[in-house]
């Protein structure tokens, strides 16, 4: 337990204290048999975001109808934004009404943050939500 607490303290100074990151759906489309979703990550902090990786679970109502390939947002500057295209094979793109984002990794500087801590810093914009 002491080691875990020490590890958290070691990471804490490198993490933004009152970070505000926004995930929003910019566009959807079709490429071959892939449903594509362009997602924008906006960094409203004074600290660059080194990495945010993950994937989406696509839903129609309460039914999951697809899982995207994973991808990354890398080196998002303070006050800037970055777009990433997530591809989901054989999903009914035109009918999807919710995109659940599953965080794989989150890194500020050289330090990785716990997924729960990272999720607490992200404000998704509907139809994007954070997966629990």
C-alpha cells in the first residue's frame, strides 16, 4: 500500500490539477466496410497532453453494435486540439446514437495516469460518453 501511495505522489505533480479535456464527434462516414468517426480532443489546459489512447463501443439504444479499432491522440498542445479517426468494421454508422469511449492509456509528460483519474478530467459531448 505504501508503494502504491508513493507511486501516486510521484505522478501527481506532473499531472494537471484542474484539467479540462473535451471529446466530441466531428463527423461520421463510410470507408469500404468501415464506419468511421472523426473525434476531436480539445485540451483547455496550460499543459500539453502527451497521450490519450482508447477505442469506442458503438450503440443503438442499449445494444452494442460495434467496437472500433483503437487509436491515439498524441502530443495535444496546451489550448489546442487534435482529431483522430476511429474505424469500426461492419457497423451501421447511420443508426449509431451513442459512442462509448474506453480509455486505454493516458499520459501527461513521461508519467502515465490511472484510467479513473484521466476519465475524471474528460468532458465528453453527446453522443460521445465515457464508458464505465
